[in-house]
């Protein structure tokens, strides 16, 4: 006699999980980035395409007769031969100012991170405080500091560092000093953020292994703060290479930089083809130098 098979009990129907991702939830991130994408398209991509088209205008055009986009790549050769020295001067001054910002900014950031104690926040506020005033006001203030009748010039002349007829204002030294001062906070803040993360036990361990101060800095401190150094370099060099206010207010008329040429070509001479070619060329130089620098010295963590 065979026994009948006992049927399995019915499985209870589980309610659908309302959190189960559906088609709408999967597309939610795209909706969230849509405003940013529209913003970038309106204020970056479209102006960039327009700038590239302007750089390829027929140079025979004018504001009155109009310009034609004729893929005139000769515009780039023209601006390089005409303004090449100004472009090199802009890059060179920006490199010097960036180097000064890194050196002095690193010292100041290290001091704020480890030596100021409870006054750390006050020191950071003092670093940011210059941003509460206008860029032009801060730059014009340096005209008083570096002027021929200023206390600084008189002091340097009394110490025979400067001659009786020597000056600082209207020289490349004044323009580079203005660049260094105005962009110093852009270097200090990322450096401070990176330095503050250092585990002091690693520095102490280096000392226990008989490493002196310089070797500890080169082998321990500097590699750990390399992301901050890279960020500080980019945040300082990129705006400094296109800056022309410091050169215009603190430098001499003979030492023109590329930003002054672009501004003059767009507004005064209205040579849009040359102005666009210079702008695209400057953009390419910044882009290539940034990629090479990050590829050579970059790390996985860029602050």
C-alpha cells in the first residue's frame, strides 16, 4: 500500500520591497546632474566652442564687415611670432610666483598646523582675511609699499642693497611680488589641509631611526603632503599665468604679459581672430603643462 504524497504547504507571498531600485530610481542620478550639465554646457562648452571658432576666423574680417570662420590656422603662427615673448614672460613669472608661494606657503602652513596651538583658527582667518577686500585694492596697496618714496625702498637703499637711483616699482620684481602675495592663500590652504593630516608618530619614528631633520622632511613629511603640494601648485600657477592686473599696476609698460595682449586685442584693436588664437594657445599651454605635471608628480589623492 503506497501512501499519498503530502503536498507542500503554500509559500506566503512576500510584499514587494518599496526600496527595490526600479527604472525611476536608476535614472535619478542623471536627473540630479542635469542642472550641472546644463550649467557647464551654457557657460563652458558653448563659450569654448565659440572661442575656438573665433581663433579660426579670417583675419581680413572686421567688426563692420563681419568675420568668417575659414579654419585659418595661420592665426596661431601669427600670434606666436608676434606675442611669443609675452607668452614666455607670463609663464616664467607665474612659475617664479608659484615657487615662492610653495616655499613660503609651506612654511606658514606647517607653522599653523603644528606650532600655533589654540590660535590655529585665528591664524587661518588671517590667511583668508585679504579676500575680504578687492583684488584691485590689494594690488594698488603694493604700489604704496614698493613706491620710490616708501619706507621699504629707503631701508634697502640705506643698507646698500639698492642703489640711490634704483627702484622696485615698475619692475618685474614688483609684478612677481604682487602675484606671490595675491595668490599665496591659494597655496596655503591646500598645504595646511595636507600637512594637518600627518601622523606625528611617523615623524617621531624617523627620529628614532636616527634620521636628521632634513632627511625626515624629505623622506616622511614631503611625500605625505605631496597631494597638497600638487593642489597648491595648480591653484597658484593656473590663475597667475593669465593674470595681467599685477603686471599692469606694478610692472612697467615694456614688460607686457599675455593677459594684457588678449585684453587689448579684444577691446581696443578688436582683432578677434588674434585674440581668440592667443586665448586658445594659452589654454592649451595650461592644459598640457597641468597634465604633464600631474602625470609626473601626481598621486591618487588630490585634495
